[in-house]
C-alpha cells in the first residue's frame, strides 16, 4: 500500500501538494470559524469520577454567594500587618470597593457587610466598648430615676386598692347573681319535682298503710267505747243523742289524727329527697356566685393592671427612648390562675352559708307542699266518709241491743272508711305544686359576707401588683443594660454596621465620631492607637472574651495568616478581605470575570500608592486568565526556541536549505491540522493543549528527517527521483507507519484517562502525530521531485556522496553500539537488566501527587502570591479534615430526616470520625435547624430565633422527630430557613428552580492518617454508616466524597490510568510489531525484540524520577506510556534496517555496522529534535509541563541510547541464533 502511495506521489507530485494544501485550508477554516476557547478550569484537571463530580456539585450548588477574596500582606512578607495604620489602609480599600456603583449593585445584599475584613470587626468591637463606657453613667442615672418612678407608681396602685367604690362592685355582682338565680331556681324545682314523682308510689303506699292502721285502731277504740256503754237500756232519744255525740267526737279526732299522721309521713319522705336537692342547688348557686365574682373581679383587675402597665411602660419609654413590651402570655396566665384561686377560696368559704340559706328556703317550700297535701286530704276524707259515718250511726242505733250487732255495724262502717282511702291519698298527693324561691336567701347571705369577700379580692390584687412590680423592674433594668452600659452586643453590632469606613478608620488613627443613642447625641473621642495598643486589645479579646468579642474570634483565626497564635503571639504577615457577591455570578462567567477585573483594577490602583501592604485579588477567573496568558506567552517563546533548535539541527543533519524549508513547512501544516481537528472536536485551550505545538515540532520533524535521509540514501545508490520516492515511501514509510502507530497508541492510551484535560491532550497529540506522518510522507517526497524536475535533474544520478550520510564523526561514534554488541552483548544486556531492576524498585518509592497548586506558574507574580497564601493558610490541612456526604433526591421528608439521624448516630462509632460529647462532629441540615432552634447563653447566639424554635420543637423532641411530624412540617422548616437564613441553609441544602429540595450535604469532621489503608477503611465505615440514607424512600443516590477520601481516589485513579496506558501501549505495540515483522520478515520474535528495550527505558525513567524527586502527577503519569510509544520509533528503524541488511549481507556483524552507519545519523537527528522539542518545555511556567518536558526528553534520550547500544546486542544474539539455524538447515539439505 505504501509503495502504491509512493508511486502516486512520484507520478503526481503537484496533485499531492495541492491535496495537502487543500486539506490544510479546510482545517484552518474550521479553526477560524469554530475557534477554541481558552480556559483554565479546575474540573478539566480533576478525574471524571463519581466522587469528583459529586465534590464539584457540592462546590457549585451549595452556596448562595459568589465569594471573592483579596489577600493583603506586608510588603516584605515578614512585617506584622496587625498595626493601626494597616487596618486603616485596609478599610480604605474596602471603602473604594464599596463606593464603586457597579460593584455595589452586584453585592449579595448591597450593604457594607458584603465587603468585610477583621479591620471592620475590630473597629466595631472597639466602638462598642468605648460606647458602653461612655453610656454607663447616663444609663445608671436613667435607671435610678426610672426605677424610682416605677416603684412609686406601684405603691400608689397598692394603696388605692382594687376599687375606690367597693359598694358599686358589690351591687354589680349582686345584679349579675340575681340575673342567673331564676335559672337555678327552675332547675332546682325541676329536680325536686322529678325526685318527688319518682318517690310518689312509695309515698302513697307508706301513707295509705299508716293511715289504714290508724283507722283500724280508732275503730277498735270506738267499738270498746260503745260496747262498754249500756245502749240497750237507753231510750231511743237518749241513745240517739249519745251515739251522735260519740261519733262526732270520733270523726273529728280521726280526721285530725289522719291529717297529722299523713303530713308527718310526707315530711319524712321529703327528708330523703332534700339532701340531693340542697346539694345540687348549693353547687349551682356557688357556680353562679363564683362566676359573677370572677367576672366582675377579673374585669376590675384587668382595668387596674392595664392602667398600671400603661403608666409603667410610659415611664420606661420616656426614660429609654424604646418601647417595652407589656405582659406576655405567661404573665397573663399567671394572673388568671391567681384570680381563679382567689375566687375558688371565696366560694368555698361562702358555700357553708349558702347551703344553710338554700336549705331553709327549700324547707319552706316543702312545708307548703305538706300543708296543701294534708288540707286536701282532710277535705276529701270529710266528703268521702260522711255517708259511711251516717249509715254507721243509724245501724248502731238500730242494733244497740246487742254488742255483737254493734260490732258488726262498726265493722261495716270501717270498710266504708278504708275503701276510698288509697284513691284519696293519691289524689291529694297529685294536687301538689312546687314553688322554689332562692334569690332572697342567697342575696342576703352574699351581702352579709361581702366584707370578707372584698378583703380576699383586694388581697389577691395586692399580691399580683407586687409580683408585677418585680417583673417590670427587671425588664426595665435589662432594657437599660443593667446599669453598666452592657447593651445587647448583637443589636449594637447591627447598629454599628451602618458606620462609614471613614468613621471606622478614626478608631485606629484618632478622631471624633458622633452617634445618636437613646435620644442623645454622644461624641466618642479616639486617640491614635499604637501597635502595642492594638495587640493588647486583641489579646484581651482572647483572654477575656466578652459577648461582643466572641463573634470576631473565629473570624480573626480564619483571616490572619499562620503566624497568628493568640494570645501569646499577636502577629501575622497577611489577612483576607472578603467580598460577597450575588449568586448570579456563579451562573454568569462573563459577569463574574467583569466583577473580578473591576475589583482587581481598583485594588491595583490602591496598591500602587500603598507602601506597607501588597494587595492581591484572588478571583478564580483572574487566576485562570493569568495562568493561561502566562502559559501562552511562555509557549510562544518556547515554540520559537523549538523552531530555532530544529532549524539548527536540520542544518547540521541536512546541510540543505530547501530540505529545511520543506520540512518546516510540513511541520507548520501539521500544527494547523492539529488545531483544526481540535476546533472540530470542540476542545478548549488549557495549559496542556498549549504545549501541543512544541510536541509536534519535536516529534513530527523526525518523520521529515527519516524521509529526507532515506531519499538521499536511495539517490546515492543510483535511484532516479521517482524510484527513490517509491523506495523511500515503501521502505522507511513502513517504519514510520509503525512508529506513528505506536506513538499514536501511546498518546491515545491517555484517552481513557478520567482526567478530561489529559484525555484531550492525548487525543490531540495523536491527531498531531497522524497529521505529521501524512504530511511528511506526502508533501516532502512530492516537493523533492518537483524541485528536481524544475532544476533539470530528473534523470541524473547522484554521483558524489550526499552530504551528511556516513563517514562522519557522528556515525563513527554511533558505531560503538555495533562494536559493543559484537564483542560484549551479554555484558551490555546484564548492565541494562541491573539498571532496569533498580528502576522498577524506584517506581514503588515515587509518590503520587494531585494538587491544582501544581499548575500555578512559578514566575508569575499572581501565582507566587497564591502559593504564598496557600502556604500561609494551610488550606490542605483544612480541606483534608472533613469528608462530605452528598444525598440526592427528595430530602424534604420525615424518612430523610430519620435517615440522617440514624446515619450520624452510626458515625459516632466509626474510626477516623471526630466525636464531640458522644456524637459525631457533623454539619448538616439537622444541626443547622437545631442551632437556630436552641438558644446558647452568653449573648453571642445570633442564630437563635424564637419563631423557628417553636416550629422546630413542634416536630422535634430532643433532636428526634416526634410522632406528629409530617413531610409538610419538615418542608415548612426548610422554607423558613430559605426565607430568613439563606446564606446558612444553602451550605447544607439545595432547592431547585421549581422549589423542590433535591439535595443535601452532610459534612463530617475526620482525623485520619495519610495511608491508603486508613483512608479506605474510613470510606468503608462511612459507606456502612449512610446505609439508612440509601434505603430512604425518595433518595436516589448517596455519595461519600471530598477531603482525604477524594484525594486518595484521585491518586489511585492516576496510578490506574498510568498502568492501563502502559499495558495498552506495550500490548498493542508488541502485537502490531510482531504481526508486521512476521509479514515482512517472517519473524514474530523480531517484534518482541524491538519492544523489549522500551521496558528498560521505562524502568530507567522511573529511576531518574526517583533520583530527581519528581512525583507522579497529571502529566508525568503519561511519560511511561509515551516512552514506549515514542522511543520504540528508534528501535523500529534499527530493527527494520537491520533485517534488510541481514537479507543482503547474511552476516549479523556486517549488517549491524551497516545499519548503524545508514540510520545512526537519522536516528540521532530525530532524537535530537525530539529531545530539543520536549527539553525546551523545561522553560515553561507551569511546573507539571516543565517536569513533563524534562522527563520526556530524558525518556527520548534513554530510548535513543537503548536503540543504538542495547538493542544491537539483542539483535546480534537473535541474528546469531537465526543465522546458525539457517546454516544447519542448509547443511542438512
């Protein structure tokens, strides 16, 4: 195929050139149209792993603010920045930034709190303490006067009592009682009537039986009386008169006895009923009386308390200038309890008297009922008994002759009395009507007890007023700062935040500040502070942290550099100024860049005038652009140097200007092709891709050298240009194709790298190598033919030796490889094996390093500042001290909250997790909610909110969800935090654009060693701990990431990437070379022999890295596979040419000497240009590229040495055996 290509080029050289130029134009057009963005993004250099993606998601999603920092340090990096003058200078910077309208419009809240540093905090604290001392005397005087007025007011209300007119209160109560008594009377009557009706059958029976017995007894007595009188001896007139008189007396006495007995019996029956009725009536009346007393008393008490409270509040407001809240729900509840207790006591004492009065009233009612009953009964009996009485009198008169007849007559009359008795009793009982009247008795009793009642009510009032006095005195004292000027620090900090930056500067430099407080204009005078004064003040904040100091301590610890070690050492070389922009900047890179540039411009303008402080804006986009700009500048210089170096080497090798121009042109076209492909693939310029042109220069020129030198060799041997092109493309083209293949495989092995930038780097370099091969193998031969045709040398053979081919000092030096392989092949191999073993051992000692800090240019001022800052703040120690757990899915549910509780409880037992008070030290949405719901005494709990606390504790008890918790309740807590505490909640909770809570993060404090075993043990423990979250309904994914775990995963990924690249490159190269050499030379072993020295080179390279202290990082991990892919090129040329010479000479020693003579200089030239190309990268600004260039150049050197010194020995040993076997076969034949 390659010979066919050579024939096409030889026949149509112009067409070949046109095709190459056309393709070049198309790819250049693609680059111009589509372009390639220039970007330095951390995620391009972070492995594309689940854990790293989760870590980036946490950084991008869990924030509501775009933070920008300015690093301020002393000029010489040694002087203490904590001086009054420096604090004032920092405040001046803040002032300039805040007064810029564009910057202020994009701040988070637009207030001065968005542009802050410890200089602000220190100024505010000093102002608070100064103001507190100034206000102290005013406060004490105001407090004394105010408390005296309050006390006098309470004394007046106590002396006046509950009411100035107790009689009016009594009449009001009596009227209310009288209105309610009729209802009680009716209910009492109904009860009495109901009980009476219920007992009526028994009453009737008992009365009837008693009266029947009485009648029988009365008739017996009458019978005795009549039978004892001699009626038979009397005349009719005498007898009639006696009988009438006797029966008249009998009847009158009987009626009297019957009525009396019936009344007594009915009264006895009522006695059993009256107890219930009196108890009921007494209770109802007590209720009415108690309610009336309570209502009137409560009303009077409320009016008095409101009047008292109003006067006291007015006193406090006039004194302090602030409104004080009145009685809260708790105080009103206590007052009502006191009222209820007092009324209950009064009613209890009054109930005895009321019971007696009610009993008397009800007895009067019963007596009326009995009277009506006996009256009706007597009247009814008189009527019913009249006829039986008259009949009985006549019968006795008629039958008086015999006692027996008298008895019979009386017995008959008695029946006339007994028979109607039950009905008469029943009818008499039924005619009763109950009339209950309690009002008079009750009201008389109440009036008689009024003095005692009012005394109790007034005592209750006095006690409440006395208790209220203590509460109001305490509240008033607190509002006045307890008389010592210690006013609420958080309120003070909020008020002071409105101070201008110029006023804050006066705190340090001296001057007067006028403030309005409590209706007074207060002038604070400050003297110029000394450095020692400022140190002493800060030291005092740590030794005696007052409430106003506490919020600033953590800020100072975080802001000052590592020298700051309070209270012993109050010194630091730098501090941070923080700007908090709107989160819009996190989504708009152009706006973020604009803001960073605007801030940086103002900072630089101020920095130019500052003598003691250097300010550096540490914006992400500024740093990225600075690195890219510096990299571009350095690469332009390096590229120019590479071109110059290649020109010098080509002059040395070619000694022909035309060949030099053609090779350079082809090289530049290859670069254009490469970036055209990059634009089509959508790649972006990053610090790695910027280095690609230099690599193409170093690698691509090799092809040109081999093509030109082989063409010259063919022409020297008498071939015409067309034949020379065919032979060159067909012969050396195969070697170049193999070299291209292995090199492309080496670079493409990085395409599987989890690091996006490295993957793009590998692909683009591979495309560059392919482009170089295609252009060099087509354009260079075509140009040679065109030139020879144009100069008329088409059919003229080259008779004299072509310059640069053999016979030179270089060739004689390279021939040493042939000599050593001929005389001491075993020694050479033994020495190579020893070095290889040492190199592979060194590999186990090379550390793997992944740190974005490695990409900071060493000579760029911004990068220097950033490195210095990173070192000063020990950022690595901070980030390695925590691990994040990202939870994705529905996180606004009871199940999720319970899952977090279980997971954090599990973490308390995990090795490596920090524990505090028996609990894992974590930060999550639960700890944030608990913080906002729980008050921490001390005056610095700015997060506590009473409203949120009530919401929280309605769902949580002791940090655990109660049975009444719902998903809606959890969401309500989240919504409140997003509305009132967005900055805090967005650090642990994420809400999407639709208002759904779709992710949460749990930050776990860890303390773990730096060995992979310890780190992976921690990871396994945490994965077990978070299983309750994975099983939670609605949760889609739980990822443990960040900190030491992510670092270890990335380093292992880098190691795996290197191993995979090496294995892929070795296997593919071995199989490809073996197959090709088998097809060409019928020797699969020759392919393995050609690959073997690359293993030696790889080991030697590891040894060199160990000796030079170069770690494995994003770029250096590629060197091993590149060593195989790039270095094997020289072995391919040696093996390929040696096989050709062996066929012709049949002698391995002669063949090796010719091989070294013919290809030695070409290999040297190729290696020299490649080493120069890569070697120049040591002048790059980025350390990884510098290391990559230097080590790759060293790898090429090792590959060259192994190709000309080690490989010849292996080839000689192989050729000896192969040649001997051939001779044995020929001998047998």
